[in-house]
C-alpha cells in the first residue's frame, strides 16, 4: 500500500514538473511571437528602418563587451543597429549567421527559407529544435532569434526566391548573406545583388570543407566573375547526398556573420578579393587572392549582357533545391518496383542483389542478401570488385538449372545511381561477366523502407 | 628545359575525382596556366568536367586558365579549387 502511495506521489511530482516546463515553453513561444513580424508568404514593401543616432542604457549594457572594442565603439554599434541584413537560407550556414547578427544587434534581419524543419536538419541547423519539426524554417529561426534579442526586427519569409521577387526583396536590405544550398540560387542572389548594388557575403560548406568570399563589394569580383559558367549538374554534390559535418557550416556561418558586422560597422571586409578555404580535416585555413571585378563579366562588367534576372534553373540545368533529382535513364522493362522485388525475394528464385552505394552508406543499413559494389568501382572497373561480381555471377549460374541469363537487381538509396549502374552492367554483360539480365529497383532502399519494411532505417 | 617539382593540392570535388588530397608533380618551370591544367587533366582525366568552373591558384593567387606564362619554382603550391554550393 505504502509503495503504491509513494509511486503515485512520485508520478504526480513528475507530471507537475512537466506542466511547469510546458507552461514555460508556451510562454517563451508566445513572447517570441509577440515581437515577430508575421510570417511572409510573399515579398511586401517594409517601412524603412527607423534610424538610431545614439544608444540607450539597455543597449549600452547589452552590447557593452563589444562597445569596448576600439574597432567598433559606439559609432560602430549605432551603425550596426541601422543596418538591415537579408539571410538567404536558414540552414547550416543561415542559423549561425542569423544568431550572431541578432546577438550583435543588427536593426532588421530578413530570414528567407522555403523548407520546413526536418529531423535530419538538427545536427547543423542549430536554431531549429525537436519542437519546431514540420514548421517553416524561416519561422522557427525567427522565433529563436526573437527570444535571443527582441530588439531586432525579424522578418521571416517562407517563400522561394525567384526572378520575379528577388530584386524587390533584396533592394530593401543593405547587406545580403548567401546561405543557400544550391547553384541556381547562388547565381540568382549574385545577379540580384549586382543589379541592386548590394554587397554579398557568401559562404558554402560540404563534408568537412568550407569556402567564403565577399562578392560585389568595393571593386571586388562578383560570383560570375569567378564562375562565368555554371557547373554541369552531374558534378554537383549537395549536403543531402555528400553529407556534411554540422560544425563545418557552423564555422563558415560564424565567419560570414563577422564579415557582415565588419561591413555594417564601416570597417570593410577582408574577403572582397579573397577566397577563404577551410579544411576541417586538416584544421587549416587558406586564403586565395582573387582578381578584381572583370571587365568582361556578363553581369558586373563594362558591357553586361545580363541586365535583368534570368531563369536560373534553366541556366544551371538543375533545380533550386538541395533535394536529389529523379533520373529517368531506363525503360519500364529495365526496372522493377519494390513490391515486385519483394515477390522475387519471397519466391527464393536465384538472383543477385547488387547494392551500388558507397560503403559508408552500406554501413548505415543494407539488405542482408545484397553484395556491395559501389557505382564508382563499376565506373573505374576496379579489379577486386569486378572479380567479386564475376565470381558471384558464375556461382549463381551453376546453381541455376536452366541455361538462362542470371538475374541481377541493382539497388541504391533513391534509385538514381542504380540506373547508371544498370547501364554500365549491360555493357559488361557477356564481356567482363557472364550474360546477365539487369534491372534496377525503382526508388531504392528508401522506397523499400516506405512501402515494404517500415523498420528499415531511412536517412 | 628546366623542370620543377610542385605540390598540387586538390579540394572539394577535385579530391573526389582524383582520389587524392595532394601530390607532388614535376612540370616545366615555364608553362602556361592552361598547359599546367592540361597536365593535371592528363594525369587525372576525370578532372576535365571541372575545367570551366575550377579556380586554379599558384602560390595562393588565382590564375585564369590561358596562355599567359607562369614561372614555377621548386616547392610551389598549386591549388585546384572547384566551387562548393552546399550549406
Ligand atoms: Zn562579375
């Protein structure tokens, strides 16, 4: 009896502290919301930022540790409070940029992102939380920012930056930070900054590397001066397929915030004609001296051919997102659905399941019956892997009673690389290996997880 | 013809395509930036997809791909830097 009473009392105490925590959280969110400009789904014209000429006592206390810097001082702080900054992308770079700019007291902070918060964002996008999953990133970031410094005017934009809205938006801000995750957006932001005369503090990160340059600032180059032609889409690796260690964009975003603050306070940036590279694995920074802006540049040159914004997805041949593209390289006959493959697996018909993902992904999860030969090994005809393939195919051929082609099913994460592998394997069939009948599994292992086995991990 | 040993550093996609982060190569001391790039492409044919986007830096300074001659010295650092776009 005593035990039951004790247990109930304990449970009650736990519940009460949960309620207190929930109330606190709610109060914080409500407080955050109250000072926010509401979520913008389209670009509107904001009233001009109210100009400050002096600091009040609260400002003096809040910013005292940076006011003590001779490089900044009261004059610099007042200048920062009169500046508006647009952060394009509230992801791995945008979160630390927004956080430090808000902490430092910029006047107005535009936060733009089209996506919603997902669990796989949280390792690097440090303003978002488990509680804001599913919310627009712009709103989630703005709420976090307004809890940090309610004196900053925060404008969340839940929209896709486009040729139609970019100029109207960017001309309302003094400085732009490119924290985007894809090539078309980088060209769009660059051109819009050149056409409106705004300095562009741009950074990027992938895996354990980062880059930073300030474009279109005091005679320095623009993004197009450095990269006149966009990269072929198939050479672009984004964070969702190449991976990124969360702290690396964190470091680059902090450097971006620093350069924005230097420009805002009139100190000027150190990277107007420099490309800063960070190699997190080696722990090394390198700075490459760049040329000034180029007379023949298509947008910032002497006789520009780009005088208005373009269709950047068309220009780059890729979509303005870091989500994976869906390839369609094969015919219907060369493909099976996950349901069809499940039936083959259940029938115990002899076949080979070839997983063409890199080993690091196979270590995350795989189907037990598969063998792993990465696509890159097939492309480079890596000897040990070709031998493995050849031996496995000829073993299967011996097990099969009839003298038909050995069925080979190719799988990867989403069903893009598997199609490339099918094309390669068809060329190898009857040459490097015995005759095989190759098909790919549509949608890959993520389709398997979605439609066949919900316990299979997704990443 | 004088040759020099230079150290080539590969970043981002170029490290992936060559499978290397760095290597020492021997090249003529008087060579155009375009010839230097072609030399790297010959060693690593897969680099060719980067040709139109790559930033090539010699002694930490950008050099445009073209006919203008470089004067390389023993131990010079050549960096191959494709753009990153992620964030
Ligand atoms: Zn330019």
